[in-house]
């Protein structure tokens, strides 16, 4: 008997890359006792006693689906009462945790593949003033980004046409957002 809690992590894995390992940095009360399980599709990847400060989760061979690696973190505490568990056994995943990837990011082959699973910024070049069609397309794009990237919507920058267009073939710097 005991209290149990779980959360799901969605980790972006861009095309051409494969997850190797996840370094979890955890913050928990020193008196917290229990077990942390990390699962992928209900398959256990790691089970570790708490309290723990750092854990390395091996991810080799765990497939990403639709550009995301989905992991479940399940914690089991010996508390008899859920209220006591919530008060005494808090566990936080620190932002310094790191996902290790291998491979080489690949550029998209089709327009549908253009938006990678992790995207920080989109620049949209518009005429000044924008036509009604361009304004409508901008609104559609903003809605698409909000639906596609819930929780962390990429920044949408609107800029006038540049005096000189960038080269047709993207340079490595153009795809820097794909590297993680």
C-alpha cells in the first residue's frame, strides 16, 4: 500500500536524430522515501530508489513517435494517505536535465515535414502593407503554431520583405534550430 503519482514527459526528437539517454536532475525533500520508475509505452526503462539527485535513463532503441519521445515518470511513496504524500514527498524535475541525442538532423523533404517537433522561432516575410490574403495566412499560421506546439508556442516574427532574399539552399546556420 502507498501513494502513487505519475506525469508524462514529451521530449522532442528532430528528424534524423535518435535518443540515447536522459539525465534527470531531481529535487526532493531529503526525507522522501520511495521509488521512481521511468517507462516508455508501459515498458520499464529504469527503477531507482528515492531520494536521488541524478539518474541516467538509457533510451537506446526507444522509438520517437510523431517527433516526440513519450516517457512516463511514476513515483511510489510508502505513505498511507494521499494528502500526506502530497505534502511530504514532493519531487521536482529540474530544468537542467538533459536529453542526449545521436545522429544527424535532416532537412525536410516535403512541406508537411517543414515544422520540426521543437521550434523556437518562425520568421514570416510580408509585403508592406500586407494583402488581405497575406494577413489571413498569417492568422492561420499563428493558429497552426498554437495547436502544433501547445505549452511552448514558437515566437512568430513578422518582417517586411528583405532587400535581398536568402539563398534557396539552406546553410547549416539556417537549420540551427534543429540541433539539440
